[in-house]
C-alpha cells in the first residue's frame, strides 16, 4: 500500500491510499478522516489511474467531502469492564493508565491520535482477560474448542466453528463480567449444539442464569462498545 496525492481541476489535493488487490475494476471508498481508499488491479498504471480519477472527479469529490467530515475526536466516555469512564491527557506519563476512580489517563505526546493508543491498550486487555475467561469456562464445561482467539467483527459477539474454534469480539472488554461469561458459555455450547434449539438453550441455562440480562445489556449498550471504531 502507498499514499499519493491527486489534484483536481480546481486544485483540491485529495489523499488516496492505493491497494493492488482488485481483479478487474477500480474501487473507491472512504478510508478515514481526509483519506480515500482506492483499490486498482495490478495492470492499471499510475497514469491510467490519474486519468480515471479525472474522469470521475464529481464522484471523487463527494467521497472526499465524506472523508473530511469524519470526526477525529474521542467519544464522550469509554466502556471498560461494564463501567463508563472519562479520560484526560497527562504530560508526565508515557503509556495509558487506568484507575477505577481516576478514569483513563492518556500520554500527552499522543494526543493527535489518542484513539489509537487507547484502542491498542483495550485490545491488549481483551487478549488477556477475555481469552482467560473463555479458557475458564471451557475447563468448567469440559469442552475443548480447536482454538481460542479474538475477533475484529462488527456483526457478532462470538463465533464457534468446530474446525477453527471460538473467536470473541475484542470489544467485549467493555462489557460487564456476566455478559462476557454469557457469550463464552453461549459459544462453547455450540460445540455440542450447532443451532439455537431447545437443547442448546437448556445447556446454556445449566451454566448461567444471566442469559436474559446479558442479551438485554448487549441490546441496550452494544453499539456503544464500538465508539472507538467511529473515529479515524
């Protein structure tokens, strides 16, 4: 991948991130704040690419306007272990600090991209805490998934495959413990029952009485766990 500048006929400088994975057609989409993603086949030269951009200038500028409007600010609060916390930047620290009373402290040197630092920190916590909880329930239930890993998915909290194992959405690090436990148990039960039939739900009920509460929490707050995905 490489980033290049395309100048429009009215001297607007548009930043584009070039990918060479498309097979036939050139594909353009918004990548992040003030950056477009353009996917072109390997046989398309840079000269031809600029010609295509000039020929589609009206559409390009519409995409560019969308990219310019994307916010780079952090959300008002961050979910972590089932609680919401505020945050502030501090000059005397070099890494993220969290305290139940002091909330999140972010290094001042990274204030231009604070969401990246905070997102990476949360992912590291998820790697340790979520997978540890999944391992715990696997032992309790005497089940052995093929593998245990985290997921970047936007459409599910967990997924279970007999061949590839169980993956948990890393954003569950923001949820309360009873919600995390429910998702772990839910996915582990799929090792025995592939569907959501009566036998499946009966097995889930053997290990947690929080099914309804957990599902209601995710329905109410689930989208808020994705707030760091909405800044670029």
